[in-house]
C-alpha cells in the first residue's frame, strides 16, 4: 500500500461514535486506525499495512508525521528536543535510529566559550613567547625573569587547551 494512496471515506456512525472513540482510546490508537483495521478485517484480507509500510522505510525524503502523545510525554519531547537544540523531528528520528544524541545545547555553548577562552590564552602565550625569545636574543636577563613563570606553565596550558578542544570535537 503506497503512502501516496490516501483514499478517504465519510462514515455515518449512527450513535456509535462515543463507543468507537472509547474503543480507540482503550487500544491507544486513533479512530481512523481502528476503522482501517476493521475494514481490512471485514474484507477478509491480511493486514497489508505493515508489509507496505515496511517497504517505504528506506525512502530518504522527509515526510510529515503526526504523533498523539499524552501531555507529559509531549512536554518531555518538547523539553528534551529543545534542550539539545534539535527539532522535534530530528530528536524523534535520532531516537528511532538509535543515533547518539548530542550534548545539551547549554553544555555545547559552555564548551565553546571555554574553547574560545583557551584560544585567547594560547594567543597571549604566543605573544609572551615571542617577547621572551626576543629578550633572549638581546641578552637582557633581568627582563627575562618576569616571563619565567609564564613560560614554565606552557606545557600545562597547551595540554589543557588540547584536552578541551578534543572533547568538544569528539562530542560533535
């Protein structure tokens, strides 16, 4: 059953509407899905819904999908997707594909800020190293002393920066 086939039928329920809606709710499905199932069963045919739908899963184009969720689950979906900086569709798609979810957007912003601060620190260090090297060439040892502590911390600063940059890159 191709997804493009969208035949519609209006049905006069003649007083069974409340019972039909109650039955659909009890099965946690929609009225339309319950009616389709009943029609397929009445025709004496096996359900082709699952067979036809499974063949369509390989398609790459984006399709619109409507979900019916209880209010708490809908709120959780909205909060989780928003917190990760994803659209609802991308969030649900990643869950369905079992693709790892990104870090929360606030953490990514904090990591980027830390990386920028680390870059600024390395840029200042580069200037200090350049000055230190010039002073070494000129032979002014008294002026060199004020840079000694900074130069001794170079290895630690570079390692911290690389750890932050690596963690951020790995998380993306």
